[in-house]
C-alpha cells in the first residue's frame, strides 16, 4: 500500500498487482483503489461490504472508477478479446456482457507506480495485437489540507479509436453511519429521474435527494437516469455534495468535464452518485480530465 498525507488528511491506496493485489476483479480500474481517506479523525472511505474477495466485482472503497467495455461489437463470439481500460484485454463470455461477472484477463499490460510526498502516480500501458493500445496515467494528489484530486491522461497508442464512457462510483462511508434521513445529497441543478420501484423511503427534492427513513440491511434504492430537470441526460454540470448530518461530515465533488449520465444507488451503509463522462480518443490523441474532492 502507498500513503500520502499532510497535517490533516491521509490517503492510503492499494498497489495494482495481478497476483497479490487487494482488488483483482474485472469491473473497476485497478489504478487508485482506495484503502482509506482519513480526515480529522474520520474515515471517509472504508469497507462497506460484509464479505470480501479480491475478485469480487465491487470490493472497492471511496472513489472507484469503471470504464465501459470497448470492442464488444467486434468480439461477438465467446473467447474473443475486448478492452476494459484500467484492467486490460479481456475474454468475451457466452451471452450478454455482464460487468458483475469475473472475466478472464488475456493481457493485463504493464503497470508502474511512482510515489512522491504529495501524490501517487499510476501508469497502465497496453500494446495489443487486437489493435488497441494506450498509455493511461492516473495521479492522485493532495491539493490542500482537506482536498485531493484524481487526474487522468489517456493517450491512444493503438491503431483503433478508444470511445466510450467512464464513471466514478463514489463509495463514501463518512464514518460508516447508517443511510437515512441524516444522509443528504445535493447538486448544482434540480434532479429528476426514474426510480426502479415506487420507493417511499427516498425521493428527489429541489436541489438533491433525501431519505425519509433509515434503510435496513438488504434494502437498496436505484435510479439509472439521474439528470438535471429539463436537460435530458447530456450536459448536466458535474458536481455533487454528500453530507452526513449525524457527525457533520461532507464531501464535495467537481469535475472539469460535463456529466453525460448519472446513476444513484444506495444501501443501508452508503449512498452513491455515479456520474458518467464520455470520451472519444483517436489514434495518437490524448484525453485529459480531473475530478476534485473537498472534505469537511
């Protein structure tokens, strides 16, 4: 593990290792998997799941990023290769693609890690016979006494375009309080969307999402098309604030790219906003974006 810290904030991250790494699933980006985010005596990101396996699809904490699969239209038969940025070249399984399943990794690429006083820089490099190739640099850096940034640079070094989306799941625990009326989420817009069911325990308000009671073990709520009212799913400002009123803790999130889609999922321990951004990187081109976090 690697740690960076200042007088008030300490971030601990896992090493992306295909043999001994904490997370070896094929859903989330292996670079920058968080162990903890400790600020003024509170852990903002800690295990929220009851069981753990290194290959469990969501055994991750804090800001966890997933790139959508690339090349599935070509990889139509079982055994064919496709790309998952941050993981590698994967093998297609029978049936429809399922992000929650563990896929065989055909080519995990090459990885590097560089640790400085204020940052950890992860590198992932793919040079595949499939025609996909990239240099992916992810830097997690302290930017203030209560703030950090996740910076990304994706350079297409292959002969095929890299086009898709990436989202951050934001598994923040804020001290592992139960999810309920004291958990509040706000946006710089009026949210709307379609709930998976007719929930009485959660709903949209003028500037956010509010709970009417504490969720119980086994309960979850979900909407797959959270967006700004009147703006469809594209171009909504990428910003949110998550608060826990019981202990006064909060995290604010901003990105320099617009949100093209968002999902909200919550269980009795966490309430997660998952903002998506789209990208299209032609061979030889580079795509940069950064997400900023402020804790209070």
